[in-house]
């Protein structure tokens, strides 16, 4: 797994930076976000997506770890993340915001895709197929793309 250290470093650094962007976006629009349960849950989903990428990066960077062990860890992460993200999604859908951006945030939240791809990568690695690391690139990109889009929309499209 030594060859994947650079991938882990880039993804870990990127997710940490984007988490900072999210905090800026939320703090700039805090009054509007605080009023809306839906927007608070969407912001939490975005934070979770960046957190998932950070955890993936940490797991890849663990020295001397076996591929199968990483696979089990990724499967556990996929189940925990999928459960948590879906709970946030249900809460967000439970109370609709009056913000026009709310349906766009709902459409762009890649919670299920990220969790399922992460689970698939873990399963492939548990079966001893090292190509599972290439499968892992999918959920990382989906989480990054969905999180970036959501953070940008929270920053720019919420009205007072």
C-alpha cells in the first residue's frame, strides 16, 4: 500500500481544507442556516462527506496494514457513514426550508452513492483483490464533488 501514500496525503489535505471552507460558508450564512433544520442537516451531511474522505486517508496511511484489514475498516466506515448520512437526509427532508436552494442541495447530496461505493471497495479488498484501492477512488471523488458543490451553494445561494 506504500504506493497509495500520496493519494492519502492529497485526499487528507484536501478534505481538511474543504472542511475549513465549509466552516467559512456556514459562518457567513449562519443566521439563515440556523433558522432551518433542513439547511443545518445539509451542512452536517457536507461536513460528514469531507470527514469520510479524511478517515479514508487516515486508514490508507496506517503503516503495515493488510489489504483485508483495510477492507473490513472500509466496510465498517461505509455502514456507519451510510446510516448517519441517511439519518441526516431524513431529518433534512422532514422539515422543508423556505430557501430556494434547498431542493438543489437535496439533489446534490451523494450520500447513498458514496456509502455504496465505499462498501464495494471494502468488499473487494476483503476478498484479497488489491484493485479495491482503485474502487476506493470512486467514493472519494463522489464525496469531494458533492461536498464542494454543497459548500459552494451554502456559501453563495442562501438568501437572507
